[in-house]
C-alpha cells in the first residue's frame, strides 16, 4: 500500500476536498449543502480543512467549523472517507480537539444504506479517540407551522447583570437532563456549566437584551428564555426552568415567548435543538409546532 499523505488544504485547493465521491446519505450533503458553497459563505478556513491522499487521490477528508471571530475550531462537522483506516489516521493527525457533530435524516435508522453510512463515520471517529455523547433533534420552525398563542401565565423582563444570569444558569443546570450540561458538571462542576452556558449566549452576535427572565405574577423566578441569532439562523438559544417550578409546563411558555420575540424581529425561520433523551423538552417543541428537521449525533 502506498504511503498516506495527511495535510491541511492550501488556499485554492477546495477542488481537492470536493473530489471525494459523496452519495449524500448523511452529513451536510444529505441536506443539499456542498463544501464549495459553504466555503464561499465563509463557513470554513483552509487551514482547518484536512485531507488524506494516496497517490494524489483524496481518500478521507475532515473540516472543522468556527464562527467568524473564533481563533480555534469549535466543531468537526464534515467528515467522510473511502478508506476508513486513512480517516482514523487523519483525525489522529490533525491538531484539533473539538466535538464531532454528525447530521442525519430523521429516519436514519430505518434505511439500511443510510444507517451503514452513519455507523461507518461514528466507528471511525470512535477509533480515533472520540466518544459518543448524545443524539439530538434539530427543529426548524417557519410561519407555515403557525405561531402559537402566548399562554399569558408569566411576566418577562430583560436582565442586564451577567452575575444574575450566571446564578440562574446554576439553578437551572442543577438536575438538568441535557447531556452536554451533565458532562460539564461531572467533569468541572456546576459553576463551570453555568459559565459555559453564559459564554455560549454571549458568543451569539444577536443583542443581549433579547434575553428574558420569566416570573410568576407574584414575582417568583420561573426561568430564562433566550431568543438569539446564530451566524446563520435565528434560533432558540436557551429555554430553562428552575427546579422548584418544573412540572408546570412552563418550558412551553418560555419557548412560545422566544418564538414571538424572534418573529417580531423579522425571523422567517427559527432553528432549535434538544436531546432525544430529553423527552419533556422534545414534547414541548412538538406542542409548540416545531417539526423535526434532522437528527444529530454528537461525539465528544
């Protein structure tokens, strides 16, 4: 077998990345995206796109993503290959350590060909040292879904003090069903999980004053809702209820409020996500008319 060459793309070599055949079963290609179009939109930087070649032919490729102002990759979200061993070596060689996010059609387990393509990528990532963390739903709301009526049970107020928001995150994350939050708490503690949530919302380019704390008419804090705008789409950045008010369906109120706020800002689509295992939140999205657009498997 000829030697394998693993390296980053040089500027102008996007055609090499695109040269690997892709049946479009999973990943971005399954949803109509192409690497060249994403590069044209500024989604990727050449030094964060790596290829493995044998005899000048690309046999594995990986692209890491980050926001326009980030100094290091935040996620591996394009990874496929025709040579599994080369793919494993590529991930081990590239100097990045970020979560792998694999996009999948909603019924990916029901189609043997799609299931095989997904499993091959997951197996290669695991062999390279990543660990499966959670499967997630990704939702996409549009006006055709209908705008749910506000229940009117809560009062909403902006909160400019980050220390107050940090404390709210601490309270909400205690007992959270979110796999990423639980992992951070297990590894680094409750404060670290709260800081991670705050940092994520602050990373968004949308205005901070869109965030709202929710209260009962009597003044008790219920939770936090954060409509945001990602670098690509309007989205539900955060919905969370403090432990003492769980079980009352308030997550629905918070989700509906965020939806109304984004629509008032001109949103013609809203994306959102939750863990497949977080059945209360998944039920909340379904009740609010958010359809599942895709699944995603995260490997840490």
